[in-house]
C-alpha cells in the first residue's frame, strides 16, 4: 500500500542525515523533495500547499529532543502534520440511535460499492456483534441486486429481497419496517451507482434519505483514481449530508494521492479502507497508523489487532510448544502459512512491520515469491 510514496518520502529525508542543525537552505532541499514525492503521488495541489506551509513554519527553530537526531526530529514533525491533514484520529460509525441504525452507501459504478457493503456487513457482524440486514435499491442494474444477495449469504447476514419493478423509495421503507419488526441493529442500504455524479442520482438519494433518515451516509471512492477521488467525493458532499468515506482498492494503490487528499478537500472523514478482494478485507481508517506506514515505521497496532482476530490461538500455542521441543515439521509450517494467508498474505504483513517500508521492492518481491512457492508445495501434503 502506497509503496511509491513511502519510498520517495524516505529518500527525501536523507538530505538531513549528518546535519546538526536546520537552516533555511537544507529545509528548502527537503521540502522540495517532499513536494516532488507528493506531486508524483497525485496529491491535490491545495493539500500539498497547506501541508508544506505547516511543515516549513514549524521546522524553523525546531527543537530536537534528547535521544533524537535532526533527521528523526524532522520526520516526527512531518508525521504530525500528515496525520493532521488526513484526519487526526479514527472516526467510527455513529450507530447510537434507536435500532435499526440505517447506513446508506453511495458511489459511482466500478468503485466497489456493493462489495464494500458486504465487507462492512461482515465487519459489523464479526467485530461489533451487530445483527445486520442488507438491501439493494439499485433497480437500474439487476445484477447489483443479485450480487448483494450472493455476498450477503457469503458473509452470513440477512438479505432483504427487492426487484427492478419496485420504486427505490418503497424498497428502503419496507426494508426498514422489516428491520424494526425483526430487531435488526443495522440496516445497510445499497443505492444506485452511476458512471458519473449527476442530478438524477443526487435527487434519488435525497428522496431515500428523507424516507429512512440514515444515521450515516457513506460515499465509496476508488483510491486508484488519485486526487480525482477527492474531487468526486467533494461534488457529492456539496449536495448531500455525507458523514464519511470508504476508500477502496488501497492494496493496489502505490501512490496514495486519494488517501492524503480526500479529508482536506471534502472535510469528511475516511472511515474505512478496502484493502483486498476478500470479504474480510476492510480496515477502520486510523490516520496515525497510515502515516506511520507511509514513513516506513510500520503499523504494529493494526498487526496486533489482526493477529487477535484472525489467528487460531490453540494452533499457535501448539506450534510454539512444538518449536520449543524441536518437533516443528512441514505440516506445522503449512498451518503457519495458511494462518498468514488469513491475514492478507506476506505482502500485507510486511506492510505493517517496522522498517519494511525501507526494503527495496525487488527484495520484497523475492521474499514473497519464495514464501508463495513453499506454500503451494506444502499445500500438496495430504
């Protein structure tokens, strides 16, 4: 995730190595390199300007705490400013309402809206222990209704049936009534996607909002579109009471322009990141943890949370005991690799490990390739 930007930022700080004080000239050198890194990452110009002005002002006369060198102190300053730009702290879903809490999800076609609803349903069911109902009001694309029904079964939540002959407003009203009668905690509403944001799309969502009064209205945007994602979300937020954003396909985004631009341009928080194709590949957005990854410092807290949620403790303890006794065999190694797959594979793990951000892409690829080869060989063990 955001490998290209992470490498460029790390390289830009090298200009301060060996320096014992900050001067206007070496600050300018670093700022210039950071600007280049952000421009290449497709971060919006207005965001770059605000961020660099903040860094430059605070860098003059920067005090270096005991135990830190100048480069480390400057990186800490950059970390603080970047965290502020992209949101400061994690913003969770506001579900404090008389059930069912209605969460409406909108987005353009191809952004991953329907898949994100399934991921969110899985997240709320497994992590928040909520009883979840999903419904599709996308009557313009019949496949969307069937897609959500299949995904709902896959993640283990109930699907409220709808069809293309119904009015979207009637669908959501009936779904909410059913959710109330059956004591669901959360109702997730999939709205119609469009190839672009138009007045018809806005008008329809406004009608749906008046009908069911959602506590949250989330907009799904594709991170691969860079700063365009932020401007698309801004257009939507200007017309509707948006409460947050789901940023999808971040696992394939080496640049990171959308993640750094969306919050500042829209004024709305990123609440979740789509980090893969699997139905459990949804992470809450923690600005400080993302910045830590960008600066090559890893994300140990997210790694610990994933281990707690996805690792079989009994198997892990059994393996640890066998290693201590010198009895660890190929079957145990196979089990370890399967557990690692549940956490997104080796690349996802390396992303969160401290110092791995500094590892060249070619070296990472060799490590991943080697482990993948061993994994498939071990899976052949009966």
